[in-house]
């Protein structure tokens, strides 16, 4: 039987689900990093002399991270590929002297995870249904360009049909399978790079689920921004942000732009080969606080970006269930162990929370929907566990209406379920 394939190409993680007319199941991927039903949206490229002078060893997901950590000086690493999709400024990147466009990177990633899927990859896919955010990440995103790029990459696989569905719509459809009565549903999908909202009216007629889209909204802010705020507040001051150095008879501030490289942990490996890093090392001797810049240099030299983000993520997760948590990152030395209060963390992300709440206001106002008209609120995505995020909803809606679940799987399974429907065009973006 031909199958529908749901493709949740996320900023942080990618999940694929299959529908066979009765049920859905997640596709499992087996790589050098083990077996999992989700893949980190990451690629790594390394020269492979055993396969020829121009051959590259390509890995995806956690295997890509492992290859990068094991061979930091020899490996080109890319993560959060999705953030380039809607940027007209991104025309490609050089990987070992060969230019790769966004479409190339998306194709390479999908081909790699198809290999990891092995025999579980179906040979008779009738249609692929791909999720897309309501609002793509980045400055001045062009959604039409992103969709065009997605379509070009997916066309290379010869799928009979290619469809695009808003990610919160897919999550809503997944959630709606368990509805006991007709309902107006608000879905909030918190990804790594975007927060998306969708309001949909679900009704059952003649035993068949029908839906009426009411409205969508989104903003390019989500969990990755929270991680960076924590690094900016806890780590950056300890490695010289805001400190000064002497230049002849002047006292100048260390360039704040250097610390923007902590926005994504893999950027530190790129910074390591830059002119700015060479300048940083020279600046140590002129610094008024040289010990701080020395730690900065050590973090970059020893490729501590990924362990740092693991420490930040662990602290953020702990703060979801406790009023305070321990941040522990040994490479910082004595300053690498600190108790973080939830109230502190919430003050750091206050601006991001305001933008997330603003997008919620936008979808309610554009559709003329009052909070009391929403029957169910479905929160999905890891960031939905952050108490300050949940308060945005508990302060507006009755607690009994708020549900969550399927944080990593709901979108992919919703996409696959939509792919099985005869009225699929009703759901497409």
C-alpha cells in the first residue's frame, strides 16, 4: 500500500512519520551514534582519504555532532540548516571548495537520514507532507523563497506529490484525533527557532473529522534564544564581555560582536579560524582583565561550544521544575559553578517572552477570537515546559483547557495523518 510520509524538518530536530491508512509510526534512524526516532538537524563533512582525494565522509544528526567533536579541525559542521531557508542573502556556502546551496544541503541531509532509516524507508510513498513555520526565522524572511527551496530539494527525490502544511496545523490535527466533541483549538508550537500559533475549528460530521482554519501567527523567537540569553548573562561576563583594554593612550571596550558567536555553539569553531580570534589572542596582553580573555581563548581552542550548550540546556530544563538550579561548567574555572534562580532566568528572557506573547495577541486580534471562545489549547515543543511560557496561557485561559504532549512527534505524525486525507488541499499552506 502506498504511504504518506510526514516530514517535520525542524530547526533543532527532524522527525519523519509514516501513515498507512490506519496508524502512524515514527521512522527509526540508525547511525554511528545509535538508534533514535528523531535526528538533530545537523550535517558534518570531512575528507575521507580512503575513498579518494575528493571524497567526503558525510554524517547527519548526532553522528554529525560526534564527527565534529572527534575531528574539530578537520570537519565542517552545519546545524539549524532551516534558519537559512527564507534568507535571500544565503546563496550557498563553500564546503571543501564546493559551493552548496540550501537545496543541496537539504537534499544531502535527507539522503543521509534515508540511509540511516535503511529498510524502514518505504519504496512506495504516495506523497510527502512537509511542515513549514507560519513565520520563518531570520531578518526579513521570504516564505515564498523558502517554499521554493524546499520544493526544489524534495523534487530531487521523485516523490509523486509534495505538499506543505503549517507546523501548528499539523500539531492541531494530531491533537484533534483525541477530541471527544467539536472544538475550537489553539495550538502553540514552540520550536528551536520559531514560535507558531494556529486556531482551527474541528467538527465531526458523518463520522469524518472536518476542520476550518481560523487564523495563524508566528514569530522568529523560541528555545534557542533562551539558551543564548543564559550564556550572555552567565558566561559572557566571565570571559571578558564588557571589559576593557588599553590601546596607546585610550581605554576601549572589548568588541561585543565577538560574543555573538555564542549564539550557536558551532559558530565557535568558525570563529577559531577567523581574523577576530587572532585579534582576541593578541588583545590578552593589553586587557585590563587578561584572565577573562584567557578563558575565552581556551574555550575556543579546546572546542568547548557543545559541552557549554549541554550545560546550559541542563540548567534550563532543571529550572522548569525547580525555583533554582545549578549551572555547572568546569572549563570556566571557579566561575563555572553557580546557582541560578528561576526569577533571574525569567528576567533575562523577558523581551523574548513579550514577542512570543505579542504573536499570540496578534492571532487572537486578527481573527476576532476571545479567550473564552477557545475550547482547547495544545502546547507542543520543548520550550512549552518553561514556566514563564506556560504562564502566558494559564493567565488567559482556564487551566482545564490547556493540554500538552508529543513534544517531538506531534507535528510529524500530524503531517502523515493529513497526508492520508482526500481533502489534503484544505490543509495545505
